[in-house]
């Protein structure tokens, strides 16, 4: 481990520091709403669709326009909430009732990574 890296890791894991980083410039209520949807989508892709972890991250990145590294941070910081959702053993229909704007179908294709440059082709 490089000199000073232990402090860096402990500093980043400090709850107050993490909350400040995620709050900066963002409405906390909107972040909570987004995260709640994200956690339910995580449950859906992992428990109902039985996708592997990498594919789940890819699906979530496409659903929420967040990088996979940001998703990992959010998920790791909220494992207890995700476990609570898993304990409720929600069905596809219950998820659909909670969040009707998402597709909860098995027919949903597994997303492929989208490169930022591809989005802006033709502009």
C-alpha cells in the first residue's frame, strides 16, 4: 500500500464525507427517490431476471445514466436497504405497480454498453 493511501481509503469511507460528496449540488430528496428506484431495479435484474453482477451493473448504467463505478459506490453504501427489499420478495407485478414507468418484462433485452461518442453522432 502506498504511503498515505490508508488515510485516503478511510477518509472516503467516512459516512459524512460520502454524504457530502453525493449531496454536492444535488437535491437530497431527488437522490433518495432515484436510489429507491435503483435498488428495486437492482433486485429485479439480480433476483428475478437472474443476471450476473456485471450485466446488472450494465443494465443499471443504461437505466439511470450513471457510470458503473458510481453505481458500485451507491450499492455498497446501501447494502442494508437492498437486503430489506430482497426480504420483501417482491413479484414482478408488485414492482410494476410501484414503478410503472419501467419495463418489468422478461423480454427486455440485455443492454450493451453505450459509448459517449455514439450518443452524439449526427450532431
